[in-house]
C-alpha cells in the first residue's frame, strides 16, 4: 500500500479529535512538485516554502504529542490509585470495577494510538524528504531526519513504558472483576474487546508492525522492527477479536 493511502486510512481509523493532527502529506507533495528543475528565484521560493511547512509540521507534532503525554501521565497515576482500591476493596462493587476497567482499556488504547501517531508521522516525513531529494538533487533528508530524532514527538520511551504498566494494571483490575471472559482470552484481550476503541487500537498496532517490518522498503531511515510486548499484544488481541477486521 502506498504511504498516502496508508496515512489516509490511519487518519480515518484514529480518534475524531486527532484527525487534523497528522502530517499534511498531500500539501507537502504538491510543494515538491512545484519545485522546478532549474535554479531561478522561483525554485528557491518553493524550496523555502517546503522547509517552512516541514518545520511547522514538526512543531505541530511536538505540541500535540506533549499535550497528550502529559494527560496520559496524569490519567495513569489516577487509575493506578483507583485500581488499588478496587483490588483491595469490595469485589462485589461490580459497577466500580466495570468503570475502572473501561477507563484502563481506553487509556491503554489511546496510548497505543499515540505511539502509532509518532511512528506514522516520522515515516511520512522520511518519505516526503526522499521525494524532495529525488526531485531536486539536494540532500535535505539526512540532516532533517537527524534533527527529527531529537524531537519530543519521536521520544516515545515514556509512553511505551506507560503502555506496559497499563497492561499489567489491566490484568490486575480484570482479575478483580471476577476472572476471564471468553475461552482462552487473556485478561488484556478480553477486556479490550468490550471497548469501542478496540478496533482503533488493533489498526494502530497493525500499522506500527507494517511500518517497522523489514520489508523491501526497509532502510536507514526506517523505524526499527517492532519488538515485544507490543507484537505479543497484537497477536493476542487479534486472536481474541471475534470479527475479522
């Protein structure tokens, strides 16, 4: 699948309030096509517009990512406290258990979506810069990507750690709710299938796996292959999903 179609599909499968936060890939492609092959002032103006838009996109990614990251840290801390009360408290408080489970699953799904947001926007930047270099004969991709690697939206270590912790939290609160549901389903998978965000999470995990796979397009600017437990989680969620995606 071409990247433009992949990005469009991912935007459609993301949260509605996130859909205007992704890379303006089509607009960047139009600017690349406008860069003429000769070097008059018109070419320099088009190139300057392209770089300005790239810089603006990175600033936009950073602002959105940091806002979401801060919100997730707060929500994760609050949910950990709520889970402690559920696990230590009255196991018959079914409504409270369901509420906490729902919030944990939603938080986990949204954090996975944010990891995917980082991956797909980085990939889009690398691909549009490749088109630019090919069109102009310039070598902008390497220095720009080196700068991107130090940007907040690319630094996903904290969110990845919170995702893993959230999975452990989900296991605990699921067990507090009375065990497993569904033959052979893990607590994470069984709980996730109850949520509307489940398919968005699956789509994000599939996309991250594809972006990080060692395909024929894999190269120096590609993301590294996706390691477990994200890949393990994807397998268990896909097995648990009763309806083909």
